[in-house]
C-alpha cells in the first residue's frame, strides 16, 4: 500500500518463502473469436484494439505467460445499449465511442439530472429503476474467454447518475446487502474519494459478487473457494493458541468442508489494518501463493503464518467431530507449506488502493497467472465504479427497486421477508400508541412480517435497527424496567451502547442481567443453592476510592445483599456458593466463594500481566481479596449469626480454563456468562467474540419476562424477539 516500507519484529517466525526466478510477461495474447447469445436475441459487432503497454512481472513455473495487447478481432457480443433492443448495431471502440478520457471525475461530469425534471417521487423511482435495468457491468468478468478492458473499469454517465443518487441517501441507510456483507451510505464514502482506504465490508461485498460467477469458481488450477474478509479475520484470530475456538462446531465444520473440497482457497489478508494482499492455498502443490500489489517489499508474513495456524486449528477441531474428506488435500498442516511470492514487481503506485488490487487478484488469478491485464489507472477508476457494481448486483437485497423476477405471494404481497424502505417514513400507526414506531426513528429496515427462523438473521435485523436509531428524545425512553428488589431502568440509549464495541459493560445493564439469572425459576430445581450478588457490593463499599475519603460501609446494607432474591426461598446459610462480581474502572472479575471447601475461585478474563512476579497467581488479586474478605466477613456475621470464619484465610484458586481476552471492555460480558454457566466445578466453553457476546446479551435483556416497560418496545421488535430461540 505504501511505496516503500519494511515490517520489522522482534519475534522471528521461520517460514519457507520462495521467490522463483523468471518473469511472466503479461504481454500479447491473441483471443479466439467467440459468440455470445444476447438475451434479447440481438447482437452487435464489437471491434477492439487495445494498446495498453503496461507490462507486469509475475512468477510462473513453466513458461512466460502473456496477457495484454490483444490483436484486433471481431466478436459477436451482447448489445448493451437501449438501441440494441430494436436493431443490430455496429459498435466500434474507436469510431462510435470516440476517444475516452483516462479519468472520469465524478463531480465534474455534466450528466443531465433527469430526476429534477420529474414531478413526483414515484416517477423518480421509475426513472431509477429503468437506469438500473439497462446498466450493464463487465465486472466481475462474465466469461472465462472474455477479456476485461480499461473501459470496463470506468464509470458510464448512467453509473455517475446512480452514484449521485446514492450520495443523497441518509448516512445510516443500508444501501448494499450482499450475502450479509452490508454497507450503509456512510460506509460507501471510501468509494467516493480516491484518498481513503477501502473498507473490509466493501471488499467482502465484491468478493461475494465474484462468487456468484460460476465460471470464476472453476479455473485452470481447479475448483476455487473465495473467502471473505470477515472470516479471514477470524482465522487470524484463531491462530493464537491462547484463543479458545468458537464452540459453533457446525460453522467450522462447514467452512473446513468447503476448503477441503477445493483445489485453491483464496484468503484476503490484512496487515494491521493498513495493507491488503491475497494468499492462495494451492492444495495440488501444497503451497501458499502470495499476490501482493507491493511486490516483494514486504518480507515479514507473520500475519499469514498466524492465519495458516488458525486454519490448522479449525481443521483439527472439525476432525474431532467428523471424518474429513481428503481427496484433494494430501497435507493438512498448511502452516508448513512453503510460501511463494507470485508478484515480483510493484504494481501499486499509490498508498490507498491495496484492497482494490487484492480483489482483482481474486478475480483474475488462475493458479499460475493473471487472466487479465490491470493497471494502476484501472484500479483508480474501478474504485469509483464499484458503488454502481455493488448496487446493481442481483445479489443486493437493498436496491431501490425490486428485481424483475421478484416473486409475489398469492395474497399479492411481496414474498420477501424484508420490507424495502427507500427513505425513512412514518409507518402505519397501531391502535395502541405504545406499540407504534415513531417516524424518523431509524433509517433501517424492519421485517414486514417475521418468517425467518434463522437466529443469526433475526439478531442482525434487530441490532441493525437499534444501531440506526439516533433520535435523542426516543433514545431516552425506558425499554426495560424492574423495581424489585430495587429499581433499575434501562433506556434505549443504554441498550444501544451494548452494541458499541468501544464501550464497556454498563453497571445497570449488568445488575439487570444478574437479577434475571438469580430469579430464574429453574433454580428451584437445583439441589445445591447458589446466592448471586450484583455490583451493589462494590457500590456500597466504594472500592477504589481513597481510604481517607471513603466512609465506612453500612454493614446493614451489606447484610441485606445476602438476603434471598424476590420470590425465591432460601437462606444464605444454606447456600453452597456465593457468586460475587467485582468491578473496578470498567474491568470485571468474578469471585466464587465455596462454603463447603472454604475456597475462592478467581475468574478473570484478562491474562495476568507478564511483569507479575508473585509466587502464586492469586497474589495478583491480594488487595481485592483482602477488601472483599473484610466486608463479607462483617456482612456474614450479621446475616448468619453462626458465621465464625475468615474468608481471607481460604484457599485461593485461579483456574487456567477461564476464557481469556485482551479486550478490557468485554470483561463484563464474559463475567455475566461466567455467572450464568458456572456449574460449581468449572466453566464450559464460552465464546469470546465481542460481537456475539454483545448481541446475545442484548437479546437476553429484551426477552426479560418480568419487564415492567415491555409496552414501550415496538410490537415489531417484540415479534422478532419472540422468534429468536
């Protein structure tokens, strides 16, 4: 991405990286004539005479492969102009189209604004529908034998008109949703400017478009699987041996099956959020091929090694649950495969287009060479055309018009589970005003009717809607409330903040979740009684404040925290264990007091710092233990007159099986899972993915059966919640 740079690190990882000698000249290739049948039954003669002189050095084992200045040929191709519907048209790239500019400036093209001449919004929409239907894109490439030329990277006037329309949409309105890779208007901003890095979401959306071209899944090197940027990040994360694998074995098994059924797996790689390149796992050769637009300037591939280890770990996990197909992969230890740099010269000449180069490599790499020539000028223009390509994709479920083959139910309603809303508008009012969604609350789409049973899809719709709400007055509304044993109210703003990856667990949200666990009717069935405490203990004792300014805790209030929860019948003296969450400066830890064994389990999701030099890991928590013991001893003496023990003297256990993460803000979400899943002996496998933790936590709060403000939640949201299992 940068002109010159080296990545240096203190930890050196040994990898077999080979740059084979010999260059592949992307040069002169003569194409055979071919015929493509137009859907409309028409055809046009297209004469091409490309004179691009760019040459690219690419490693090739056996021969010099030339791709480039095609000899002038005559081809029967699909007519793309409106006139072609009625007539056979002779089209020449030299004569009819005229000289084309090298660069199209989106803001300076003089494109007639037809919408300004149309009186009604419906006519505007009709004009846009027509524009979308006649707009044709040659990318991703439509045929193996076709050649993508420079003109195919450039915006047409129709593209520019569409892009200008997209720019007028609300910032948070989702405009592209292609196989769960979704972009709102603000996310598209990186495609409107030539000096911004392209986001992983935009890259994934185009990768899914490539997947949709069947011929691009079967190439010279064999069957291809194209991975997206999100899964690539998960593979890199799972390459850390300290990271517990996500327990969704079914997802991992499906992914591993897809890989092992393929001859080549294309993995988009990202170095510390500033450079993209492509890694190709070639199973036939047991090699990893690297295509980097910066050529050989990057010598440190430790991120690739970590990703390969992540793939290895997922393969091994899948193998524990099923017998793996190994008809194509003779060696599953992919981290041991030699790494070969396939691009030997720098192709990228700017500092921000590496992601665009990467997805073009995914589109063109055959296993031994690039099928098509591409230059920096092409990549620069491709950025500006990409919004139109993504919008117009048949996979995009958020287009401003319905597809021509859109199905209609027998009752006349759309069969789509999602109602298309082009701009925020006032929804129909319910007879119960507490259930109506106020206008302009969220620009996102709500299901017109819930028919999906897919939990992930439903949670995505729910979270997308909530994150789109920015009405300050509406955000103050209380969606969740409970008054026993003391009042807690959660505003919509607090619920929205749960999904903000940059914010820690809110105290009220945590206390509400503890209340839900402690008052669960299922606890009546357990022989061993547990007492669950919330953060009231920390609040009353004022831990963390200067002792000189801290008043002595009210022991009566502390003793009251040891009383049974509402509608539950037990005495703390009968409880086998007490679960005490502890929070300081946004970091949460769980202390489990085992009354039978006189031991303290310390469950902390953050690893103990490397600088800690204590004789026992529990010494890292000695100040907390001392503080908890002093106050709990006093409270227990008042709540249980028979209490004569000293918690400070109990055995201390720091389990090694507690899930770990370096994300401070996730500790609260993990601790609430610790409390929910603790069986008295150890924890089960718990997911440490931040998005999953936050989403599931939000859903559980919204499902609270004793919610006293349930009527403030829109009926449409309640319907989604009822369908989430």
